[in-house]
């Protein structure tokens, strides 16, 4: 992805880039997008599967949508019979996941998956100050595109120099592969970047590369172990809606901005 032209260089000599997870970090995609999309795909396939909010929270321990379906079958559907027309479970899972992705894109287009507080403000400030942007996520590129285009506009894809997503790497989070991919394509060392995550799996993935990482919790992840995080906050906050600091030192900051990012990096 291209970088906007004519951006000034950051005033910081250390912070050069921000690397964001997507699901749960940029938006409440899991609760408002992925879960209902999975359930609709199951219904279309004639399955009586339904993932409640609590059950989906348990399944989020598994990174990746296709991997999540497989784990569910193995854990909860021991007598599952493959429908006619599919060679094996892997092919059927791909079919379900593709159907689910179409529903997710539809929900994004309908405006059902808003950005979390402070996300748009932080991205705009980073661009204005010449801080480079990247994404490192286990979700598919199509899901990333749908979310960004329908919340920030079609041009927002070009805000991110690197969109590392889905199956671009062999191993998904908590393996470090996706963050290693993003760092390699940015051609920056971890010390010049700050990562953003919302899950323990994501935090482990980022910190294994040496990235200092900020966690923005949500209802699914609030109770997870974030002891390796540099800062844990409720969300990025806004000037009129301060964040809650759960752990770490945000100084006198009331919301997350580039000045705080530079202090943490």
C-alpha cells in the first residue's frame, strides 16, 4: 500500500511507525461483525450451529476464522458428517469461511461495524506528523478492506504502507510471523515502532518480535493476561471522553495521541 505524499518527518528520532491489529483493536469487529456473519453462514449451509457471545468469546482463543471453525468442529461436533459435494473438512471450512466473509463485508457496508473511540483521530494525527502506518492481523485482506473503506473511505487503504493479513504467513498469532512480516516490509527495527493489540495472543505475537505493545481491551479480552504490555487502556479515548488506564504509565495523558506514543516507544 502507498504512503500519502508530502508528509513531514516525525519530530521524534525514535518512533517511525505504528502497527495495528484490526479485529477488536480498530473496531468491535468480533462482536458486531464476525460472530453474526459466522452464524448466518452456518444457517445458509443448513447447519444448526449458533455461536452465542459467550461461546464465541471462548473460540477467540483460537486465532483465525478457518482455524476457529475447525476447533469448534473438533471440540463440539464429534459426529459431524461432511455434506455432499465436499472432498474433505478443509474444503468445507473454506466454503463456510468464504460465505461468512461476504456477510461481514455486507455488515461493514451497512455501517454496522463502527471504529472504536479515538481510532480515526489517532490515524489522522499520525499521518499529519509523518508517522508511518501498518496493519498486522489474522483476518483476511477482504475484511480489512471492507472495514477501512466503509469507516474511513476508499482512500484509507493507501494510508497503510503494509497490510499484513490472513494467510500471508505460515503461522497465525500467537506466533510472531505476521508482525515480522510487517516489520520486514516497513524495513524498520522493532525499536522504531509501536504495536497495538487487544488480545493476549496478539500481544504475544507482537512482543516476540521485540515490539513494545499497547493493548486496548474489550469485553472479550478484558480478563486476559497483559503483563507483557507496555500500556493497557480501555480504548484510545477522545478529548471529551478520556480513556481508562488499566496498567502501565500514561503520565498525564487523558487520551492516546502521538505524544504519548513517542514517550512509550
